[in-house]
C-alpha cells in the first residue's frame, strides 16, 4: 500500500473520530438535560477498489445509536411536572405536526392550557389540547395520566410508544418526530411531581472522550511519519537524478 493511500485511510479514520468527539461532547453538554438520551456513533468498514486491483479499507461513520435506558427519576414538588416510568412519550402539538417527548416539565399558559416550557400544547388521549378550566385549582395527576383539577376530572394525558424508537428523529427541546404512527401505551406509569433525568453517565463519557482524543493524536502521529517518509523519498530521488 502506497504512502498516499495510508494517508487517505488515516484521514478517513480522523474524520470518523472527529464525528465521535462531537457526539461525546454533545452527551456531556446534556448531562443535566431533562430526559436526555445519550448516543453513540456507529462505524463500518468501507472498501474501495484501487486501480491496481487491491482493496483499501476506510473507516466510515454511518449513524448513531440512541441509548433508550430510563434516566434517574427525581422529585421536584411541582404538581405540573410529570415523569414516565417505563415505556412511552408525551404528545406535543406543534405547528409542524405532533412531536413526542419524555420531558414532562410542563406549565399552564394564560389560557389555562397545559404546555411545554416552549409554549406548545400537550395532547390528551383523545387528541385534544389539555385545558384546565380553573387554573387556580389544585391539579392532581394519577398514575394512568388522568388529570383532575379541583373535583373535576377533565383529561387523561396521551402516552404513546413506537415499534422502532431508534427511528425517532431528535428535533429540539428534547422532542422527537417521526412518520411512524404512534401506538397508545395501555398501562402508562405516570409520576406527578417528578422528572426523568438525563441517562448520560459523565465518567463513562469523559473516559470515552479521552480515548477518542488519544486515538486521534495517534493517527496524526502515524500520518506525520508517513509524510516525512514521503518527503525523504522525494529528496533521495532528487539527489539521484
């Protein structure tokens, strides 16, 4: 294999490592984000045929895998905070269509609607916007998602699931979108006054960051050595000529 080919292979590895570093950095940045799910990069071998008939093996990053493990549950004492224990996503009504989240940090807007912190309404099990008639009443949310304000039972939170959760596309504010039709969770486990934390493990991510940095530096040293060999060969050929 020629020196030029070795450098190209090294560059492909460095590009993959750079993508991995970006993903690890994003995980660490979201270690305190409500219901955030960490991700890891997926790699595969990418073979290229050379003019000489040989095959060159490159490294290619082709996607990411989301860690779907539940994050730790923490109490907040806020009656409008809710966490899902187990499977499921809340349904958020947006201008782009329904989106889905496990971030249950909700509030009431001026119209008494239950909304995300960004102001997008939360849907109930019948696809309606949840609206509390008396925003001043005490709000109780049972384990099945039934919302009671005062003595009036009004709505039940929509909690849905998907056959392929990895296909959910992250958008913003801890929300996801997908073309797949959601399926209702029959027995959701809703916890009032709780929020799901990020499932990022900081020490694990820091170790991974160090490993990626070392691999990148090692690859750079190898490429520098190959470049020096190439320059030395050119100088020798020039001297002979």
